[in-house]
C-alpha cells in the first residue's frame, strides 16, 4: 500500500519539478531581453525552490493523484510571478524595464480568472488548489506593491503586507482564524488590488494618477480588512458568551 501511495503522487511531483525548469527558462529569457543581474537570478532561483518545496510537501500530504488542469494554470502563473520577483529584486541595484515587469504581472492576473473557471467546469476544485491560488495572488500583490513603492513611496508596501500581517496576527489571536462568510465585496476589493497596482506601476501613467490609484486601492483594502476583523471579533465574542 505504501508503494502505491508514492506512485499516486509521483506525477504531480514530476510536474512541480518541471516547473523549476520553466522558471529557469523564463529567467534566461529575461537575462537575454533585459540583462537580468545576479540579484534577479538569486531571487528567481530561491523563489522557484521554495515553491517546489512547499508544493511537493502539500501534494504529498494531500495524496493527490493528478495536479489537475486548473492547478497547472496556477503553476504557470506562479512561474510568471517568479519572473516578477526576479525583476523586482534586480531593481534594487539598477533600473529595470518596468514595462516587462508589468506585462508579466498582467498575464498572471489574467490567468487568475482562468484557473478558477477551469476548476469549476472540470469539477477539479480542491482545498489545495484554492490555497495555492490564494498564495500566488498574495505574493504577486506583494511584489507589485514593492515595485510601485519604488516609484511612489514606502506606503504602497502596506497593500502587499496587509494580508501577511493579518496571518501573523492570527497566530497570536486565534479568533482571527475563524472562517469568514462568503462576501462579494471582499472578493471585489481583492481582485482590484492587482489591477490598481499594475496601473500605478505602468511607466506611461503619470505619477499623480498613479498615486491616486494606489491610495484608493489601499483605502479599499483597509476597509475590507477592518470590516472582516470587526466581524471576527463580534463572532468570537458571541461564541464566548454562548460558552
């Protein structure tokens, strides 16, 4: 039985291993196109290895037999985010073509609307796939906010860091880990963050409109997180009263 279980997860693990090759192909393409520097190579390599390690562990625990079509699209998105990560890291030491970064991020955002549709239509939606999709989204937003912060100021980083601060806070206050009810407004605000950061990070967009766009995105995100925290606090209070 143990041998059968290892065989069951071998195919998705092979696909994940192939993703590392795809990531290096993208890094080579960026090196040829824009002269990717050592910082970009290091960031892209570390990113690919971390993604591989985390997903391989998750696949092994979930014992899935096939990675699935939707997860393959998400994996392609993760590779594009690796390219964005490499360019953002490289921009710390030298100017990088912002247009190339924005194009990669835009394609990744467009594909975000594809993987969910595929999962629903093929009946292959899984908790692992949903978590994978969410983490790729969150890290892309973090990298985009870092890119835009180089143009508009450190405050834009708050957009990318807010979700990670919430996760860290949930480790200290368990009531923040309670499940939230589905909410269209939350999903809409989350979806607009990437679009707003792409607009604000596009070199052709003047600084003033870019700053207004990023500021509005930050305000909406703060409102959404604040409302959710308030709901979780009240739900926690109600549970304590019932006990």
